[in-house]
């Protein structure tokens, strides 16, 4: 698993870059070479790697939100 961890983070970062490139492309803006490369690489990734990257992002975001929500809105009991 430790060998795949850097790949998951790379895929996650690539997905974020590709998402930004897609938004720019939909608005009709010109893409940079780096954005075009990220978009092409993301499109060539297998479905399971895309799903893993999106799932890791979702789980991380949910976990962070849950933790911060608990710290901010949690009630401490008086002892």
C-alpha cells in the first residue's frame, strides 16, 4: 500500500488540474500546455484509478469537515 500512496496523491492532484482545465475549456478560454497535458493524462487514466482518486478526495474532504465541525460545534460537558 505504501508504494501506491504517492500514486494516489499524484492522481488526486492530476484530477484537480484536469478539473480546472475542463472549467476553463467550457468557458472557451485557451488552455496552457500544462493544462492540456494534465487533461490528456487524466483522460487516459483507467476508470478504477479515477474512482480511487475521486473517492480519496471525497473521503478526505468529508473527514476534514466532520473533524472541524466537531471541534467548532461540539459541546463540551461540564465536569
